[in-house]
C-alpha cells in the first residue's frame, strides 16, 4: 500500500505552520531571556501594594 503524494495545499500549510512555530518559539525565548536577566540582576520585584515605601520617597525628593 503506497502513500499518495501530498497535495500542494498541504505543503503550503506545513510551511506556514513551521513559520508560525518558529515565530512563537522566538517570542518565548525573548520572554524567557528577559525573565532570566531580570531575576539575575537581583532587582526587587514588588507588587503594587498601596503602601508608602521610604526608599522610593527618598528617590523622588532628590
């Protein structure tokens, strides 16, 4: 039992899927890279908690 050759439409669709997959992978790698840089810099990650933080108030006065 032999397989029939792929239709031209399937080859084009496969090419688009590969392109989309590469684009999504690049986006994920950029976000991952930015996350790794942010975490390794040791920047304090704080949520917006509606409280006054003295270290930020001092920077605003200068």
